[in-house]
């Protein structure tokens, strides 16, 4: 294979009812689909952790009563975590909507590797006149 070819690591589109789908947006919103949310134990809030050496974000279920926990907010299609203070603190900058290729739940904690992402951000829409 020639060197100018790049391998796509995202894989094919999976069925909605079986896929584990997590994204992070330029607005620093982490979006979880129903499957991930249920596997995580349907938390009302999470702690956010970051490994600088591995470039991995970890979401640990927590009580919403604790001041350092981030609330998990239900939307019609997904669950949202507003992680702006976390991203600012650790210098995580997102330029486009990113999908995590292999989100993993290890011992009840969701691991999201920022080195294993693909861009899923589309074109910007034109405003209607």
C-alpha cells in the first residue's frame, strides 16, 4: 500500500439499538446514547477525570448532591454533560464534533480516549433568508 493512503479507523455505521455512541462537541458537551447511559447505570451525575499521559477522559457515576459532580441531563435523543469547566482546566480543545471510536466501561467507569476519535461534524448550515 502506498504511503499516501490513510486508514479510516471509524468503522461502519452500526445499528442504533446496539451501538455504543459517545461524542464531544466544540461547545464541550459530552453526549451519550441510551446504550452507554444504561451500561453506566443511569447516573444522575458523574465525576470527570482526565489522564494527561494517556489522553483519556473518564466518567465515573456519582451523586448529584456532591459539588464536584457534573449533572447528566436528559435530552429527547441522548444524555448531555456540560464539561466546559473541565475542558478549560485541562486545556482540552475540540474543533469539530468528535465521536469516540471505542468507548469502554471498565469497573463501572466510562473511558473515552481522545486519541481514538473520528470527526462527525458536518458542514455548517446556511441561515435561511
